[in-house]
C-alpha cells in the first residue's frame, strides 16, 4: 500500500470550526463509549484502527457515529433495530472499477455471445441505429446464438464493443445510446450486464473471479491490452481504510450493504473481500430464462421486468435501496422515505451516488474524484453531515476551476444541465476544491 498522500488544509473560513470539532471528537475517542452486555458487564464500542489516509477529523466523526448508533451505545441497550450503512463499490471501497475489469477480461477471453438473431439492438433498447450498424459491421455474424464472438483475436470487433461501452460512442464518433432517463439509467453500465446474456450466474461469477485474480496480482499502475488499446487499466486494490470501516460497523451491529452499478454476480464475487455476503449486495440485476441471463433487467418501483429503465444509478439507487433493504414497494420506492426507513451512513465517490448519500440521516462520506454534483453538495454541506476525503490510493490534486454548481452542475432526466439546488430549492453557489492531495 503506498504512503498516504500529503493533504492540504481546507479553506481558512472553515478552519476554526474544524479545529473545535476535531478537539471534541478526539476527546470522545479518548473515552470510548461503553454499554452493558446481556450479563451486565461493560464493553467498549469497537474502534476504527486504520488512521492513514483519513482527512482532517473524518475518522473521528465516523467513530462518533459508530458510538452513537452502534449496539454498544448505552441508549440502544436492548434495541434490536439495526442501523443501516450503505456503500457504493467502484472507487469507493476499491481503487478502479470491477465492471471495467470484467469487460476487459470478457473481451480478452472471447466470452461475449453473439446477439440474438445477429441484431445488436436486442442487447439494449437504448442502443442507437448507428451503434447497432457499427457493431454489426465490426463483429462477425452467423456464429449461432450460443457461440461467442472472437474478440480475443478480432481486434476490430473488440475495439467497437470497447468504444460503445467505455465512450458511449462508436469508433467513428456517433452516439451509442439515446432515449434514457439520466437520473435512473446509465445504458453503458447496464450494457455490460446485458452482454452476459446466455451465461448462468455461476459462469459469470467465474469470469469475475478470474478477472479479480488478475487485477489483484497486477502491480499498482499496471495496464493491459484490450483489442488495439494498450493502456486499459489493469489493476484493482481494496482500500484498507474501508475494509476497517466495514469491519468496525458490523462489529458495532450495523447492517452493512453494498449498492453498485456493476453487475450483481460481479459485485458478489468482489464483496467477499470486505466480508459482505451476496445477500447484502445490490448490483445491476438481469432477468433469467431457463437458468441463463437474458439481455433484460430486473425492475424496481413501478417499473415492470424487462422495461430496462431503472438500475442502481442516481435516483435508481434510491429505488433499489428502498425496495431491497427497507421493503418499500411500488411507486413509493422511488421517493424519499421517513428517517426510520433510511440509512444512517452512506459512502460514495460519484454523481451516481448522490441520491443514496443525500438520503443518509447521520453522515455522508464523499471520496473526491472531482464529480461535479457530488462535490457541489459535499462542499456546500448544507446540514453539516457531509465528509469529503481524498481517494485512499492515487488521490487527485486540486481542481483548478470552481465546480459550476450554480449553472450546470445538475443533469436532469432529459440530459439538460442546470443549477444544483438544496432541499429548500435554493441554488448552491460555485464551490472551490479544498480537500485534495498535494
């Protein structure tokens, strides 16, 4: 694990308040909260043990949350209701993206099946005619429904699939997807799950496990060749800080969940590395037919199976959390729930996590990857519950320009940009980057 980056101070405007909060938090940490076990004996709350990489008083404030909401807290003695903590996966619990790692492995090992009837539009209802034509031209047809495309050796086919997936555009520059809700669907993310059609869940898990082994064994900064691309990211690392946090939350009686916009069987495999079982993982879920995945997606809220309209993405994450964790059904799952049916803690790194984080009632941890809406809300910190931390590996330096919160930081369902607004409707002013690596 590399040495934690040197971190610069936040703005002077917040310095005195931060110092006071830190002093109070450290006093709390010096005197651990204690509770009585069922035999009446005192026992301390579990403590976070990995300190490197945490910014300012973030670790102390998270420890305070554990002391307050954990089953070790005196006021919760006998309370069987577990507080919920939700985590995004890619670049939140790990460095890099397991969806990318899996796609690269599928392409390098020729594990993507030909689309049904050779029609690429069957793989995504949002695929544009231009993208379908480009894929049909680049990739061989007629190999049969249960045959795989030779992407390990056919560079042109691999390049076209990789471009549509990674750039949401063809190699010629045409838009690859259209007609989707930008607050509930990211069709390129969904496309990876849809391209596992024809395989069983066990087979996809085996593919993910092979990619995991390769990426964990590769050195930091490693790249790999996919098609004609020679610099595709080739490594993944778990964050020790987040492993420690999840372990401590679970020991304190929290109900810990992972909510990711990578495919369900892929996240299931990786989540074992932080000791979270598949039953507590929510990823992009595909429908099945005769035990094999189809190119359609499971539904949430008022959507029907096969509508392919709502994955674990921005407002879609809210829906899936409400439905799968709190048992809210129908159209209500897409709405903000009362505090008793919301997570106490949430962590994420991107705009895809904004609704999940906003719903958390205790603390919200944002890892800074310069994602505009997320950083606008985090730095604005309207209710004092946002924490900003640099990434634990390969943290970004300071963003030179201010985040355009007041004009174009929010992307609406139809794709138009506008101001980021607080819960009361007021506009968040542009925000400067203050938590970063030096």
